[in-house]
C-alpha cells in the first residue's frame, strides 16, 4: 500500500506540473493548477513515512486514504456543479484527472485493506 501511495502521489504531482506548465504556455498560469501536486506530495510523504515506520504504517495509510477520498470528492463535486458549463479547458481536465486518480487510489486502497484483513 505504501508503494501505491507513492506512485499515485507521483501521478498527481505530474498532473499538477503539467497543468501549471500549460497555463504558463497560455499566459494565464495560476497556482491553483498545482493543487493536484500538493495532494500528490502529501500522498508521497505518507507513503515514505509508512515504509520507514512499520508500527505506524497502518495509521499513515489510513490518513493517505482520507487524503485520497478528499482528493476525489472535492474536484468531483466541482465538476458536477459546473456540469452545464463543462468545457475541455485545462482546469476542468486537471480536476477530472485528479478525481479519477484519487478514486482509483481509494478503490485500490480499500482492496488492499480488505486483503490485509483477510491475511
């Protein structure tokens, strides 16, 4: 689960950097484009902490799942609330990518928790 957290964190950082770089190219860069990168950085840190501390791994991974859940709900809610005016803008695509990545992280995390409970 720790490596899963690190990899999804890396993907979110990539989404944030690409979104910000695209904004710079278009001449309207905003620091809000880096929100996925901030979530990704937190997931990576929690993954690394979980690898280093065997005793607290479960706690770090539960916090990572909470971050992943928030990372899904907030952009998904924003996309749903703006569904009438949805366009293929960089902001909407970045929110969509963040929501999908965080949802996948939560799904894989739940599956990992269930498998660990069985084992």
